[in-house]
C-alpha cells in the first residue's frame, strides 16, 4: 500500500521538526510494510520569498491529491508587517478552510515520566488526560466584515447552526469512547454568538444522554485547566477560544514543543504540532521534535487506521523521557540535554525496542 503525503515543513523550526517526524514515519512504514510517496512543498514565509504568495495553487493541489498532510509551522518576524493576505499565517488559514478541516484535535496528555519536570505540581497533574476539540474553519478567524482603517479595526464572530453542530457531534462521539464527559467552553455571559453556541450544544447533547455535559465560560476554563486539569475529558470550543486554551494545555504537557494536533474534515486530514515556528530558536538544532513526532503518530491512527503504530510511537517517546533525555525547553537541573537530532535518534531507537518487544510479546500496550 502506498500512501501519498504532502510535507509542508514551512518556516523557522518547521523543517527541523518535520525532518524528525519523517524519520519516525519512515521507520514505522518499513516495519509495518507500507510505503509513502512524499511530495515536499513550500508554505508560509518561504513560499512568499520564492513565489510572492504564502500558498500557491501547486501546494494546495498537492494537498488535495494526498492521503494526509504533515505540516511544521509558518511565520516569522520578517513577515509580520505584510498585508493580511500575504502573511504566512494567512496561508495556513486558507489551507485549513480549503481542505474543510473543521475539527482540530489537540490532546493534552501528561507523559508519566515527565510528571516531575512540568511547571505544574505533580499532584495537580495526576490523572490529567484531556483533549481539546477546536472548531477550525469558522468563528472570528473567518467572519466578515473584517478590516481596519486609521480610526478603527473590526472582526466578526459568527457561527452557523451546522458549523457548531458538526464539531460538537465529533466531540460527543469521542467522549463516548473516553470518560463520557464534554465541557463546552464559550463566553455566553457576554456574546450572543456564544449564547447560540450553547443552545446548539444543548440540542446535540440530547442524542448523547450517556455523556455528561458542562458549559464553562472561557475565562474560568483557562483558570480551571491549570487549577485542576484532571476534571476535563473532552473540551469543545470555537476557533479563537480553542487557540488560546490549547496553548495553555501545551504547558500542562510541559512545553508547547510536546503538543500534537490533527485537523480533520470529511475528506482531508492535516497533522501539525500546536507550536509555531519559534523564530527565537530556529536553526540552532535545539527544537523539541516530540510534538511533530506525536503528530505523525496521530496521522497513523486517524488517516491510516494504524492504532498500534501510533501506540508504539507514543511508547517510544515515553521511554525516551523516562530515561531522562530532554531538549532544552523541557530540561530540569539533572536532565540530559540533547539536540533535536539526538533526541530523534534516541526516540527511534526506543521505538525499535518497543516494536521488537511487541513482536516477542514481552511488551503489551
Ligand atoms: P511559538 O509557538 O513559535 O513559540 C512560543 C515559545 O515556545 C517560544 O519561546 C519558542 O521557542 C517555544 N517553542 C515553540 N515550539 C517549540 C519547540 N518545538 N521546541 C522548543 N521550544 C519551542 O509561538 P510565537 O512565538 O507566538 O509565534 C512565532 C511565529 O509562529 C509567529 O509568526 C506565529 O504566527 C507563528 N505560529 C505558527 C503556528 C503554526 O504554524 N501552526 C502556530 C503558532 C504560531
Ligand atoms: C495555531 C496557530 C494558528 C492559529 C496561527 C498561526 C494562524 O496559532 O495553529 O494554533 O491561530 O490557528
Ligand atoms: Mn495557536
């Protein structure tokens, strides 16, 4: 079986972490007897530099023609003042919209080996395992009118019934397979769009009487995530709130460099770390590759139905962390600090060990 994958390394640390994810994907493909046909394309600032636009038709077409897209990150200081539609970030938004990727899944999982290294206390982290369902193709990111002039700036936060319903259904379906709890996050005490969101969520919930539903205001949710993260199972929210909430969730896992994501629609799928292009550390070889590698794991799970492969990758990451290896962003005093490349090598070795133990029946996931 050959699967087409479009690689979009992008800007900053994007190429560094995507190269790590590809090494892992290739290793798994070989072990599981599948093959990948990669198309590597430009997106973001690097595309703007070469073609004058951050997303070309050629890049978009390659994504349409692929079974999955693996993206690094876009953006950088040098492109911050470009016109809105030429900014690297505009390319990512256009790509998500064009591919219809309305469900963005961002799992906040605490690696047990890491529980003493997080900036939160171990007793706060104990039992934390939640997933954020962020609506990705609507809300204030895309609402019209939008713009600014010399005197004012404006955007529109808007959701249709269908846009809310389809992401909320995904969240409830997932909750059913987990701990059967959905927290819908909004700002219904102030925003009409959130009042409408709440109404739709409540209607969808009627079909899931086995799942508990809580509504929570976004400001309280931000606080609760660092106060008692274990209370959450599935969080579902709109585009802007989901963006913010998922960066907070990134710190729960220890660093933004650890948090993967899957963006899914009815037809296409894109996998990318939650973090950005980290221009402050780009080119130094110190970026944490775990978010990108874990994003590849999500690709095996969601796009190729290879749950076992995903679990082996996760176990390889966990083993590496338990041996004390850390990139700089997650290192404590007694940890072994390693480069992006070395971290990737060790993760690969550990994936191989886990794979072999699995084959011998020693290790059970
Ligand atoms: P960022 O996520 O790039 O970086 C925030 C901080 O986290 C930085 O200190 C960075 O060094 C650190 N960090 C992030 N990823 C890391 C990793 N893998 N390993 C180690 N440290 C890591 O966010 P920012 O600084 O606000 O944004 C930088 C640029 O990235 C901007 O242009 C922004 O628009 C863009 N951005 C892109 C995406 C994306 O492509 N999906 C996501 C977020 C931000
Ligand atoms: C993310 C990023 C993007 C977003 C930016 C770069 C457009 O922050 O994927 O979380 O806001 O969605
Ligand atoms: Mn973000």
